[in-house]
C-alpha cells in the first residue's frame, strides 16, 4: 500500500473541502441518511461495512428526520402566517 504524505487521501480531501467552507461532518451525515432512507438496513450495513445495529439506527433515524423536516416546513413563519400564504 502506498504511503501518502500528510495522512490518507480521504483526510486530505476533508481538509481541502473544509478550506473551501464545506463542512464535512454534516455532508457525510446527510449522505448516510439519504442512503439509509433508500436502502434496507441489511443492505446499508453490508454495503458500508457498518454493524447491523448501527444500520438499524441510521434507518430508524431517517424516519425521524423526515418527520421533523415535514413538521418544520408546516410551522408558521415569525410573522404568524402559515407557510405559503401571503398578507392580504
């Protein structure tokens, strides 16, 4: 295996993305949540090398996150009007 200066290629990529203002952790989590929403937990665990319990947790979390996003979009904005309505 070749030796990489300053760490692994993934670490260097993370450093470059951070320098560009892209937060790596949230981007990684968003990608994992998208996969967990689309794949069964078993496939998710085998594809990414996670333990089955970890894959079950990610899959369960996607349901919570989806519900939260849907509820958040239905909340009234600061002005007190429901989202999507205009002032008359």
